[in-house]
C-alpha cells in the first residue's frame, strides 16, 4: 500500500513538473483564464501624473511594453492599440496602458509626443519610471521578456508570478537594441492577468476584442 501511494505521489509530482516546464501554447494564452495578478507598481504617466495599480482597479485594461525608439514591433503594437481605442471609444471603464522599456530616454514629454503620433486619448496611458521597477514588472509581474544588451547586468528581481509565457519564449528584438515582448496583456477589474495576445499577429489581435467585451460585461471577481 505504502509503495503504491508513493508511486502515485511521484507520478503526480512529475506531471505537475512537466506542466511547469512547458510554456502554455498560443491558443491557451488567448483563452480567458487566470495567469497571475499584476503586482503593485508606481509609475509616471505622460501627463506627469503618478499612476499606481490601484488607479486601474475597477477597470479592464490592456497593457503592453514599448519604447519610442523601437522600429520593429512597437509601431505595430501602437497601431493595434490605436485600433482598440477606436473600437472601444465608448467604453468608459477600459484603459490601454503602454509602458516604456527605455525610461531614461522616454521622459513624459517624449511619451507625450509619441502618444500624439497615434492620436491617443486620455483612456490610453503611457507610463515611464525607474528602469529596474519597469523591468521587474515586465519580467516578474507580467512574465514578459525585456533585456537591454547595453546594460552591465540585468536587474535583480524576485520570483516570477503567474503561469504566463516564459521570458525567453516571449522576447522579440529591435535592431539589436532593447529586446522586449510584443504581447498585449489583458487584465481584469481586480488586477488579474486573463489573456495574452500577440500584437504582431493580426489573427491573434482580431480575437482580443471579444475577450475585452467579455470582461467588460462580467462582474468583478474576488481575488484568490
């Protein structure tokens, strides 16, 4: 009996380990689920206003990581967000949140000019702040890749949260500059990550609005 129980426990542990070692598939990431909770943060909006996670509580939001000097994925990401802004212009409780991964250059003024290029309204926030805070938020909070090859060493962050894509699996580059993820992350009213969509994939982004509408129509879920 004891041997049998031990074998079952061992097999179960191995099964969970194999799941943890394998990143979720593209289809799984686009399915509404719970992929972790966005950790607390405090950043600065292009207007100069301080923004925290609590400012987004009660709203559905879509986040991505960009920088204004990016010439590869970022223009596509921002064009997709501009389309979302037009499609959901009447959704008062939806926010789009673009966070720069080059905060030394991307000051609030630089982000303001970038936002004007895409006709961003007050419902589309552009955030900057401390480099370490942003990189740890991306890597450990959202499980998205961001690497600055010019940095002497990567920031020291805590353990990753949630079950989203692995950092290496989600990374994209931009002409050898800052490497970062091109994923749009859907977050619900209580800060839970609910889906990942790839901004450079038209089909993936075409499926995002349906997920947004489902969260906008759903009552807030309790944490935990």
